[in-house]
C-alpha cells in the first residue's frame, strides 16, 4: 500500500486512517516461515499544527516450533510506531523522523522491516516450558520420564566407594 500524503501535508488538522494487512508467509527466518497468518496493521497519519505524525500498530503472529520442546506454538506480538513524517530532513538524521521526499509512504515496506526487526529471538510454547529430557527425549511438560537427571560426579564416586567399605 502506498499512501499519498500530499493532502495531509497541505491541510492542518487532517487525518488519514490506515488499515491493512500484509502477506509475509514467504519470510523464511530462524525457524522456517513463522508468519503463516497475514500481518495486520492499523493507525493514522495526522497533521496537527503542521506536524505530520504517523501512529501505527502492527500485529503479527509467530507460529513455529518451541525452542525447548519442539511443539508447534503460536504467539501474538505487537509493534507500535510513533514517528514524525517530514518531506525533507532539516537537521541531523533522526530515528524519530521518517523522510518522505515525494510525500508518499510505502506502508508495506515499513511494516515489513518493522516486523523483521521485531521478530522475537526466543519462541517458547509457554514461559516455563520444561523442554525435552536430555536422555530419552520425552517432552517434560507432559510429565516426568523417570530418567536419573543427576549425573554422577567422579569426585563423589570415590567418596562413595570409601563410605561403602
Ligand atoms: Zn515448549
Ligand atoms: Zn528421560
């Protein structure tokens, strides 16, 4: 979606609603195609006292195997963008300003890069996922497996031998 913002820049107290979605299902990152559902975004571009601001909320769902237990899990995430738009940059570069030289905003490009930047580096089925048993591979969220999780320490083995004699 390309927004033509010439009217907004020219008109004080004008507002333009943004509402759309973006297919990012072909994004193959970390754990293979996690954005199965379309990314949704909504917000406004508004001119108040000749300051043009962009407010945008982006909602996306990561659907991928849990980092610990490998079970497929979905989690929703939101990113909020709150920036000024300017036709040219008066002062130094600023990350609170998006420059739109021809007063057009490529919303899809913006949404795409914000989602990529904000993809979680950690994806768990639940915060306290117990993961898999290192020995038998059982999913420990479903219960204990009966493996002895305490590795014998060779220093204590000697002690145990002495105590047993
Ligand atoms: Zn898990
Ligand atoms: Zn086990």
